[in-house]
C-alpha cells in the first residue's frame, strides 16, 4: 500500500473499495460507497482524515441521518461500514485507533416491521390462483425459497449448475456458498422444489447459472445491477401477490420466505441450532466447534415439517426419534 492510500480515511476507504471491486463483492462495495458519500456530505465535503472520526462526530452523524428521516437500519448500515474500514486501518497498523470508538452509535438491527407470516397466511399466498405471469413468477420464487429452507434470493439467483447434484443414496441436493457470509449451505431438494427449478432452469448451455434470471455472459458489477433489477421485480410482484390473494399484511418481500421458515421452525420446536444451520448462518462456524452438525436426513425432515405445516395447517412437534 503506497503513502497516498494511507494519507486519510477517504483515500484508505477508496483503497478498500478498489479491493472489493476486484473481489467482485459488489453488494458490500455499494454500501461502502453510500456510507462514504453520506459521511462526506455530513462534514461538508472534501477529504476526511482519520482524526475527524471521533465519538462526538459519529454521534452527530447519527443525529444528522435521523433528522433526514433515515431508518435506524440505514443508520446502522452506514456506521457499520465506517467501523469496518476504521478497524481494518487499525489492524493494518495505519493508525493507533480508539477503543470502542463506535460504541456511541447504533450498529444493531431493528425489526421495524413484521417479516414472518403465519402458516395460514403463507398458504394463502402460495395457493393464489389465476395470477398474471409476472405475479405468478414471484409466487413461484417465494415457494421455491421456502422449500429450500428459506434460501435468500441472492443465493437462489446465483446458484450454479454444478451446485445441484445427486448423492449416493439418490437424494437430490443443493450445495452452495452463501453470498453474504461465504458459509456452506446444503439443502435437500423436495419434489416440489425440483419442479420449480426445472420450470425456471436456464436453457443457455454456456451459462454457469442454474436458473434463468442472470445472463451468464455478463460480468463484474453489471451482474450485481442485474441482480438488483431482478430483486425489484420480485418484490413488486410479491406486493401484488398479497393484494391478489386478499392477504391483509403490510408487506411481503424477498425476506418473507426466510423469516417465515425460521419462525415456523421455532413454533414446531425444532432446535435453534438446527434452525441456524438450516439458514446457513455464519455463527454456525462457532457452533460447530462444540455441537455435532446435523445429518442431511434430519434437516430434510425439519424442512418437510415446515412445508407440511403451511399446506395442511397441522403442526408437528420436532422429535429426534
């Protein structure tokens, strides 16, 4: 790293963003750009030096964002981005750093609206009939994410052809790395999920992607922009789906399948460690140091319990027997 990259917080953050671009981590790059832009606007423009980051300035930045009607989760997103770069500079030995500098600002997550649905509400969405094509597609993707253990849309749309395989016992599995955390996620594919995968499977033999939503010929940040476009299409379709089905909920989005899967799993008394593993949370890397990983058959059983609960309304309690 040259002296120019070490000169200021601004130049160092640009250096970090260059690395993110090379690593094709465009989601994180997008957040860092907006966080730097927001903080630069707050201080009045120009170059920001490391000394400008103090407990007082960060607290005022937080108030500045709230005064502009930013949600607490937006505040947290920006402050966590600034913290990540600041801590990285400390780790690199560029600055001495101040202990718990960011403890004065909000860096958590607030549940500002209900994202999980009841079993009967999800059934209502998935059972909706006579839908226009774009809304039917959103319904199908919601169903597919639910059948795949609440798989996030970003992981679903980036699935590769070779992520889908058949094991020695003849079971169809999806094994992939989570886009957000890099942790491994393995899902047993139900018959209904396989039907939906085949319905939206990519027909381009040159594309690396399993599904048809991303163009395999695109690369770099263009792929990220196309993912964002597909996400907007999905969320718009899900809002319309709620209206078509007569469901009185404030918002249905790409998060709904994931939160509903986790919530219903808890209602069925499935162990929290198993729920965490089913969702592919990175915290499992810690959990696995003292807990045995669950067998694929047990995870498939848990997933099927949740699906059955949604479609039949009959709740089964988890049993390891």
